[in-house]
């Protein structure tokens, strides 16, 4: 199992990053969001990885955060969702925004992922919803990554709302009075409930 790669970014294209580690070149599939955050070619880089073993070969997928990797692994566990669709989901939403859409059972939002129809969106919500029974942190193995300052959590929730198509004004109004100790997922669920009540 390859848990992570640490080396030099040799280059990238629309869907793949090429990493040189100890003289070996690795082709790593990544979301467009993660690819856009990579440094220039020749820079040192470290990515968390998921190795998929199939009869026709091996495929390596990379992530800049454990949060993104955890959600990818949950997504490909859903029937009918492969790595290509999972990466498209991570390209369309931040992990927090996608989790919030699942928690709100927003089929229309999940359907915005390229390659996902109503049936698949409903299946994603049905199968991932169980992971949210204990709150947003229940979806991920490492809860410590959510110990961000309150201002940072609020900013993250606002960014997630903007990525879901809400305006800046709607995001600001919906987050007023949000629970101070809540993680980013709790803040998003609070905001989405308020936005739903006002629609």
C-alpha cells in the first residue's frame, strides 16, 4: 500500500500529476481542484495516495489532504461510483460542501457532479448519509484536522456555500448566529437549514 509520495513535481496535465520520487516517475490522478493548488514543476511536493488494484492494472490517485482522500474512498465504495466520478465530485465541491449536500439530502446539488444522474446522486446520499449519524467528523478517520480556529471554520463554511452556488450575501446571512463551537460541517448544515427556510 502506497500511503503517500514525497518528491518533486515533474509536470501535470488536466487530470494527472507526474511526481519523481527517488528517480522513479509516478502518474497520479487528482481532482482539478487539487491540481490547481500544486506548485510549479520542479518544486518539492507531497501527496496522500490511494492505490487501486484491478485486473487490467494499477492506478494511483493523489490528494492534498487526508479529508479529500477519505471522501474519495467513501465515494468509490458507493455502487456505480468509480474513481473518475469521485474525482469529478472533488473537482466540483470542497469535501465539506459535498458532505453538507449529502447531510441535507440535496439530490439536485449532488447531480451537479459531471457523470452523476438522479439515481446515482440518490445512491450517494443514501450510502454516505449513514456516515454522518455522528456528525461531520464521523465521515473521516482523523478528527483532529477539524480543530481549526473558529474564524477559519467559518471562512471554510462560507467558501463551501459559495462553491454550491450561493451568493456572498446569502452565505453571510445564513451563517449569522451559527454555533460557535461547531465544526465546518455543523456550520454548513446550520446555514443550509436557514437557506432552505428562506427559500
